[in-house]
C-alpha cells in the first residue's frame, strides 16, 4: 500500500500534520504488512513531524520491524536525514531507518 502524504497535507511540519499522518500510517499497518509512505509533492519536513508521525510507531512494533514494514519514498535527502537523526536519537543507534 502506498500512502501519498501530499493528498492530505502540503507540509509535514506541524503537530496537526504529524497526528494526521500517524493516524493514516497506523491504520494502514493494521491492514497491510508493508506500507510505503511517499513524500512526493511535500515541500518540507520537520523533526517535530517525524517525532509525532513516525516515532510513535515504535510503541506498536520494534525498530527492526518498523524498518521492514514502513518504507519511505520520494523524499529529499534533507528529509531523509531528519528521519534518520530522529530515529537515532530515540533508538540510540548511529544509523537509523
């Protein structure tokens, strides 16, 4: 399943954006083994967004399972780096997602 975040938001910055994305992703994970989260059309991403949308997924599955089940696509290098840093901060790993 592919979740195109641009269908639901223009930016991935606010807490409201994060909560909306988290709800969509979590719901998709109940129905599908692997979920692709596409950032195509998203012009920005913040650490607050990652901390609200993606990090809470660790409450329902371990990091290694999250890496297998949630695929991030169509994201700018800066956005990918923000995601890696946020997960590294939480998991204590130097390399993340």
